[in-house]
C-alpha cells in the first residue's frame, strides 16, 4: 500500500531522533531510519502489541519511550485501563474524527448529544472537538443520567446522538417509557454508533428503519485516534492518510495478501506519539476501492480479536487486570471475569475464590471496588467460588453469543 500524502522517511527519521523507543526498534533490527521510504518496508520492524506497550511504560514511565515531543507540546494525557498512558499532541485536535462527521453531513445547525465519557479516556473530548470543528453544537453529556439525557434529546431538539449502540437503544427505551412516540417525538436524524459483537450492521439497519435515521461510525483506538471512517456507500472504512494500515499474521507479524483476514497493524504518523507497527489485536482484511469513487484500499469491518483482551461496554479487559486485582484485595486466592450478553447490554460477572479463613462478605465488597477502580467497569454480580480454585480457568471468559 503506497501513500503520497505523507513523507514516511522524514517522519521516521524525526521519530528516531526524538522517541527513545523508536530508536531502540530500529537499532535492534539493525535498520537505518532513512532506508525506509515506503509503507511495505515497515515490515522489517517488529510488531509492538498493546501488552508489550504496557510493559514498556512500566519500565520507562510514563510513555515507554514513545513520546516524540517535549511535555509542553502535549495537550492531554489519557488514561486507559492497564493503566496505559496516551499523550495527545497540541496539533491533534479531534484525533482525526472530524472527517467522519463531515462525511456524514454533520455541521452548522446540528445539535449533537455526546454521551461518551469525558473522564480519563479520549472518546468524549475527541468527538466533542471533532463535532465543534465540523460546526455542530455539542451537549457534553458524558455517561449515565439516562432519564436526563432522554429529556434533553426532546427538549433541546437534538439532531445527532453520539453513543455506544447499547446506550442509544437504552435512550430510545427510556423515551418510550416517558410516553414519546418515536420517531415522531424527536428530531434525531443521525446516530454515530460504537461497534458491538455479532451482526452489528444488521442491528444498525434495524435501528435506522425503526427510528427513521441514518447511522454512521468510524474505527479508532485510544492509542491511535481514528484509523478509518465510513462513507455510507459500502461497509468498511476509508483510511486516514496519517495511518498506515497493514494486515498481518498475528504470530509472525508478516503481511498477508489483500482480502485475507489478519491482525490490524497500524503505524501512526503522529509526531507526539509515534507508534510504529502497533498491533491493535483487531482482525480484519483490506478491501478494494469503494463505489463512492474515493481511491485507495479500505479496511473491512472488524470480525474478531486476537490475544487475551476482551472488550466489554467499549472498555478492554486484560488478564493483567485480574493479576492486579489479586494483588490489591487481601484474602483473595483467585478471580475470573465472565462476560455475557443480556439483550443489548454486556453483563460482567466476577467469580472470586477466597483464601481459607478469609471473610467472604468483606472480599465481595472490596473486590467490587477494586475492579471498578482498575478497569473502570462495574461488575453486575460477584460470585463466591468455594469448591476448588480458578487457577485452571481463563482470567477473562467471553461467553457472549455472537
């Protein structure tokens, strides 16, 4: 895949000079930065997985050597579960998401309800900045307060809802409880929705038909910002010119042929946070150009994940989280997270095994608090496992039926 929109060689040379982790990547591979001019040559470097990035940040805080600018040029530092620290550069307003809102026709005159979190993670602020840059008026709702948010949609004449698919459905259900007959009872014409396991596109089509609106989305991560966006013509994502995407074998890191499924590996041409060949853990394929007429390859919809991380309620859970839980709660011998699905909502059950003689009631209370702090998710139930232990069980069990 070639790109004429960016100077890859110049970017890599600057990243080599300014980001110690990038220098180590090149030096350990025995490669001179100036020798890489085209995206396909990046495969001479290894893939850095998110779990590896976590280890690097612990060893070299706070960014693992992947920050390429002085701290005064960092606007924000986001904190993802792990914890993982992601710097945002001064020039990275909206993290690339302006493109998706403009492509969806969102602009002056639109009132957008942004229900994504503004706390620690980038989604809320990134969408807010991208929406305002597109000319829309934003209601910074954040998460929770379902009753109030439903009322706001009607009383303020919201035209765009920005939400996870599950929370969007929750809002429509709340409005129905309040006596509103949708779609006649609101002005919402578009919804920017987060992805879900299963046949998400079919679910979106149902929502579009039921509520007489158009849905749209994008693909991005907290580490990389937006990677690709939908144009509305065909499923899949057009790629930002500052994101070089390769589809690779998840074990060897070598690129696969177009159309083959593999791990999405991204090089972010971001001076502040130059992640080189970053393994997202998502599985997709490269598609031919779109019927919309835009040139260049596209990324298919995501179909699965590789590795041990599990995404629940838009947050990734890692086995490392369970290790930290065991260290933080006295009297806890073992723990497991089980993710299931009830309707449109992910449900989280914590299974815990107390040490002999430990106070089980106290452990239930402490483990719930610790889990919420470590993972920024609340467990729906905590189950005490008294017979046997959880050593031979996976730390995180995804039992959703996709």
